[in-house]
C-alpha cells in the first residue's frame, strides 16, 4: 500500500519535470545555433545530383561504411524530397558500401522508457528519435539489430556482420556491438543538417578512469523484454547512468582528428564528416591528458540527481531482485 502511494507520488513529480526537459532541449538547440551549426537550409531546393558529387568531395566513397544521422527537414531539402534523397544514398553506396543509421526506441531517458516494461521487436518497434531514420528502417532490404534501446539499421555489404548478435551484448557499446564494429571496420560518420554529435561519446566512456568527467553505467542492469526468432525473452542490459548533469565541451576536439569537418550541400545545408578510427585515437590521447568532452559545471545539481533523485526514481519504477532491476510496471 505505502509502496504504491510512493510510486504514484514520484510518477506525478516526474510528469512535472517534462516541461523542464523541453526547456533544456530548446536551450541546447539555441546553443548549437550560436556555434554556427544547423544553418537555415530551406531557402533553395538542392539538386539530387549534388549527393554523389559532394560526398566524394568530402572523401566519402561509394565503398565506405557510413554511419549517418540526418534530420527530416534536411532530407526534404533535396529535389524530390526525402524519399528521393534516401534512394540516392542507397544507390550511391551500392553494391560495395554500407549505409547505417540509428533506430533508437526512446524519446526520453532510456531508463524511464524501460520503466514502462516495453517489448522490443525489431520488426515493429519504431524509431522514436528521427523520422528520416524511421523511413530508412521501413525501406525494403534494410536490416536491424536487436537491442531494447539502441538498435541500428543498415543496408549494404557489411550490414549482416555489423548488426549480428547485438542482443548478446549486455552493454550496447560493448566490444561485440555494432558500434564497436563500425570503428573496427574504419567507418565514417556523417551528420547532415544536425549538430554533429557522435556515437564515440558514450562508446569511449568505457576506456576512461572512474574519476573522469564522463557518464558511467548504472550499478545494476535492467531486465528488458525482447523478441528473438518470434519468442519473447527477458535479458539484462546495462544502461548509461544519466543521473548527472554535464555540458558538452567541444573545444577539446579543436585541432585534433576528433573535430568533424564541415561541408555543404548547396549553400545552406551543412554536413559534417569524421573518420571514426581517427576520432577514437584522438579521444584516447585526450583521455591520457586528462581532457574530456564534458564539462562538470552543475555540481550541485549533479549531487542532487545522484544522491536524491536517482534513489527515488529507481525505487519508484523498479524492483531490485538478485542484483537486477525489474520494471515495476509488469505486464
């Protein structure tokens, strides 16, 4: 009885946090614009012929493996719209290249999504972060990895190898994950019309000392429901502990191979490229120098999140049994 009342109270408090989260997201977008990213690219239609031309100028070759993030407005800026742009991309990387996109299943903290005890089915679970990558997921020939929060989709030469066995990795960025394989194969990363964040940010955290200003994992894994070969299984997965508050510190990447290179489609649509292997080596060098890509400028807020909010949330939304977290919303 008391536990039920407690969980109801925390749930109501969390619902009050939603406007704050949206406000912070808007402020983050303003910051990105202030740094010159994400220009207005809606003024002119971009000829579809520029796709191959500008990718080659940016040293993105047809036989490359590429992890791409692209906003829907950016995709629609091309002649023929988003569908024509996607077809041009797939044709460009066929038959020797591989096109990869995220297909993440969360639109808020992954921990809070998993608290609802969803079932991940790679055939039906939608991408909640990006409409363009969701269209890519639904494209014939595109394959998807199995992971409750951080699945990837791919088409091309190395798609099967990249995506295989993701569900067997208890941590989405583990050495056998698609993320690690992208780096292993020498993939390149492209951000089109969006701020050039990177899959390397969280991937590299496993190589950082515990004292580093980076995110770590939750102490206990979360039991997640996934569909494998048509059957539901429940498996433990480690999640990043976001009960901290950091700001990005992109300045540490300046004048290193971790800094993305800026290019343009047309005159207004900016896109950024980076070699993932070179970026990882540069980030390892930064780690050895005690330099990190987050700035700890909210110490009081982080303390409250870590020591007050985190215990409240975990106790309200999960049952801890035998060292694992089970969603309280069981179905």
